């Protein structure tokens, strides 16, 4: 699968984290970098903590969810479900990134190409490896049981990358709207998150369940727009007072919605529950995003002072260079640990019981160790490259490329690689998709994002 979205550049050794940390300009908002690392790390930790491998007779193994077995742990997701923070940071990064591209004389194609390339390069390697493993397992007749579960599951977290790519594609017009509205710009995220309530009313009272998919864009675009407000300083100017109002109001709304409304307590999907707050997102998740945004503002002052320490900032810079690779491979590492547990027949205890809690540090440590090994192998594919000079390209061609990449990533996250040779299908929106079709969409989108033959570079000053 070809995702070389820009012209080929010579590979040179990347700078060390210590060098990058030393070169950090005083104007950089270091807190944003910390939030990016913390949000992805929390997702990884949450996935590991929720996984419950159960070894059955004959060495068979199943992987359950501790939130199903121990409902009392579900409120923990109000802290561990921090994907809204990642999209908040994404709004900041995309808004400031687009403004930077425009200052250099770049255009829509340059922005989308650079952003997509940075995300899709390590993802393409990840998908190629799992495609090869799925093919080998199918040919060997081993695509069953734990192997099939792993092949289906490891791609599921890529849903966020699909939504993220869609927001990258929408950033230039949304940023223009944000700038045009001026002091009325906060109305945009308010309207988007309020529209979530309308969709939910139609869904739960009118029986229009198909409309729920709209919230996938409304909720995450609303949080993304909050990131624009962080980028232009609006949220920071509100200070602790605004942070308190957002955190307190969002938390009170969340308590009310989960206590009285039709929403479950867990901010992630729990097997067996009729409603998930995540898939698709609900008004409860929107309230959760608001309270987390307030918490981010409340912690900004002390966190910024902490990040002024040389060693702390150096660690954050190093972690940022590994975060995406760790996110991609953390479930594969967890399944490797499950395989070892199954092979050895170890009993990790009933979920929530004394033995289960005693073995949690060993489980988490083993998953972290396997992930570290995989990161050491694949981290070079996530290394940043120097920004290329603007290379031109028609905006409609780039927009179509982003649409195809978005659909391709969402499709592969939905169908996975389990049952690959058997032609397994899954439904994306209303269309059945297979893994080969999903990869074809992604490859076609990546080709469209490449500079068109004969495209003239944009003149920069």
C-alpha cells in the first residue's frame, strides 16, 4: 500500500529528544504537548486495564471486559476516557498548522498532504504487518479463536484516526468561519454540541436510530472547535473562572444525564448494554467533553510551571515522538501477553477479585514491555520529516483524497483482518465492506493526495 504522499526525501537521522527540547522556542505552548501524550497514554492504559483474559478448559482463552464484570468500576471512565482531550488538542494543532501553512504561501493541498502523511505513514506499516499476519494465519488454517479475535480487534482503535482525518479536511473552512465570527466564534462549538441533543431526542423518542451516526461528526467537530478557541487564546483568557464553569457544568450535566436520562454511566462501550456513549457518541459524551475541557483549563497553570523543568519537558518531547507508534501497537502487545497467559495456563483471577488486582501490575507491566519492544522496531516509521515546500495540487483532488482516506480507515477499523481469506464483511454506515476494499479506498485516497504530475510549486516568501 503506497502512502508516500509527498516527494521522496533522503532519510537522515532524526534529532534526539534532548536536542529538540533545548531548541523549544519560548512561545511554544508546552501544555498542549503534554495533553497529547497524556490523552493517548490514558487510552492505552484504559484498554489494558479493561481487558480480561480468561483461560478455559483445554487452553481456550476468551478476552472479556472488566466493566461488564465489575460495574462499580464504570465511573473510572469519567477520567480515563480522555479522547475528547485528544480532539481538543487536534483543533489547536490544526488551526495553528493551517495558519502557518498560509503564512508560508501554502494551500489546501499542502496542508492536507502534510497532515495525512504524518498520520498515515506509520498506520500503513501497521496495516501491512497485520495484513501479512492475517494472510499467513488464513493460509495455515489458524485464523480461529484467539488469533481471529486479535486480527479483528487490533484495528478497532483506528476509528479515531478516520474521524481525525475528516476534521483535518474540514479545518480550512472551519478555521475561516471561526476567524470570520470573531467574538461570536464560541457559538460554533455550542451549536454543534447542542445539535447532539437534537439527534439524541430523535433517536430515543422518535425511533430514528439511523440519525445517531451524525453525532460522530457533531460531537468530535464540536470538541475540535473548542481547540480553535484554545488556539486563539479565548479559553485561556477565561482563566480559572471559565475552567470552573465548564468543569462544574459539564460534570453536573453528566451526572443528570446518566442518572435520569437513557445514558449509561460508562463513557466507553460495555458489552451487553443496549446504549453506548461512544459508538455513536451521545449527549452524555458531549457533556463529558465539556467537563474535561474545564479540567484542562484548571490544570493549565500548575502543569505549565511543571513543564518549565528541563527534565520534565525532555521526557514529554521524547514521549511525543513515541506516542502514535505506541498507540498503534498497544493492542497487539496485549494480545501477545494473552497468548503467553493462555499457553502457560495461568490463572489471573476473577475480574475484581483479590487475585485479579494482585496480578494487574504484572499484566500491565508485561503489556508495557511488549509494547516497548514493538515501538523500538517500528518507531522509525513515525519519525517526523522536514516540512516540504508547497507543491500545489487542486483542492478538489485533495478533498476527494481525504474523503477516501477517511472512509478507508473507518472501514478497516470496522471490519478488521479476522476472516480475511473467507471474505468477511462488516457494515460501514449502510454499505458492506471487506478488508481488501477498505485498503483499496485508503490507497486510492493516498494516491490522490500526492502532488499531481506537473504541479507547479507555490511560490513562498
